[in-house]
């Protein structure tokens, strides 16, 4: 009997040693297989008497059942362990917060453009949009800057070959071409109304029409790149043409704009004499904050002037009747000043960590 108990013990020990199901099946063969220990014991029965066979046979059977039970238990253990390992490797922390889709927000320069548009809209200005690929005519010639004009060299840009009707095309160097584009449309509309009413007009329109009051924000391009210049930058053009519009109106409009934009009455403006081919006289507009980190420094924010008679003519208007002012400002610059950013390139690097601060 003792020998049978020992056999059960050694089977249990062998099963416990098996770490994998395949090892367990090998161990099983040693005890329960065709030539395993149990079979061996059974063979030994033939040498016994009938009575001895009965009791010995029953004992061997019990031993076999114990070994089978140990095997089943160990199989279950291994299966449980395997399941456990698998569960761990596929573990999923359902308490982790989900991945949110970013909300997104407007680019700081877009925020500035919206602000500029809202302020000028409140002063009765339309907002016009125009092409970034422009013709030589609108970008330069119509703006009193003929082919050989030295002012062109300050506007080096990217030229596009073989545009429609083979006219030279370029990435516009400023938003000023929108002065001409918008005014021509405006004049065409009122000239047609006059002619329909039986009032012929000459080559240059001198009839009555509502004033032209427009801003044209958008992207512009020049071969330029440093901390305060980017080859792509923004401008916003302004134009006010009527019969009685003067430099005084320009000063009023632009001063009012700057104070509203920066939400500060502690801001003074300086109109510094300058030159632009499309205005005469011309002035650079500088602003100065009286308080805050930039206090006391003159900061250039726009070019401006009274629209040159040649430009008025290229709009299709008679300069004897129509006069106006124009300005072109840099929304990127205004954004830098408003938020205290010192490197323009940050705006166009597309780094979310920088941009998300303005949402
Ligand atoms: N277009 C000029 C530039 O890019 C800026 C400018 C100056 C626009 C005077 C104007 C103006 O409309 O009147 O430097």
C-alpha cells in the first residue's frame, strides 16, 4: 500500500513540475500510458491468487484514479495560468480617459484679420478679397510703378511663367492691386447705371457715384526672410475714394482704428513723410504706446498717402472730380505688437504648442 501511495505522490510531484501542457502530457505517459507505471502494476497481477488479485486490483484502481484526478487538477491549473498570462498581456485600462479630438481654434493672425475687418466694417468699409497670383499690371503698372521704376526692386517676388494670355504673373507683393481691382468694378457698375439713364460718360468717369470705401486683407509674398520678415506675410489694404476725402480723413480713420484695435487711448500716431509711387503725398504711419512694455518707441505699422492721380485714372475715374487716400498695413506686425511676440516666424511654423495659446 505504501508503495502505491508513494506512486501517487511521485505522480503529483511530476505533474507539479510540468510548467507547460506538453510537459504535463509527457509526465502523464510515465504513469498512465500504455507502458506506464500503472500498466506495469496491472501486469504484475497475473502472478497472484484470485483473492490477492481482487484486493490488489482494487488498490491499483484507486491509485490510478488518484493519479488521474491529480492530472486533471494540474491541467486545470496550467490552463488557468495560461489564461491569466493572456489576460495580463492584453490588459486594457478601462479607467484611462479617452483620446479627445482637439477643438481647434483660429490662428492669431486670423484673429487679427477678423478684428481689423470688424473695426473697419463699423466705419462703413466693405471687405474685398482678391487673387494672390497677380498680373504685372495690377501689382505694379496700374499703381504708377512702370516696368523700369526703381521701386520695383524693393518688391522682389516669385514670378510665374506662362500665365493666361502669356501676361507675366507673379505672387502679389502687396495688397495694393486690390485698390485697382475693386475700384474698377465699382466704377463699372455706376458708369453702366449712368449710361442706362442716357448720360454718356467719357473715358474717365466723372459722374456721381457712392464713395469707394474698402479694405482688402490677404496673403502677400516677397523674397525676404528673417525674424521680422517672412516670404509669405499678410497685408491689409485700405481705400477711400470720394469727392471730398482728404488727408485729414485718413488721419482720423487710422487713429480711430489703432486706438480701437489696441484698446488704448494712450496711443499716439505720427505720419512720417515717405515715398510710394501710388500716393502723393505719402506717409509712413508710426504708433507709440504711452504705457506698457513698448512705451516710448515709435513702431511702424503702415504706409499711406493720397491716391496718385495716375492711379485714380487707372481706376477709370476722373481725378478732377475724385480724390482719396489709401493705406497698407501689416496684420502680422499688429499681431506681434498686440500679443508681445518678437519672432514673426513663430506664426508660420505651425507649432501647436505656440498657436494654441491664442485660442
Ligand atoms: N503697398 C505698400 C507696401 O507694400 C504699402 C502701402 C503704402 C499701401 C502706401 C498703400 C499706400 O495703400 O497708400 O509697402
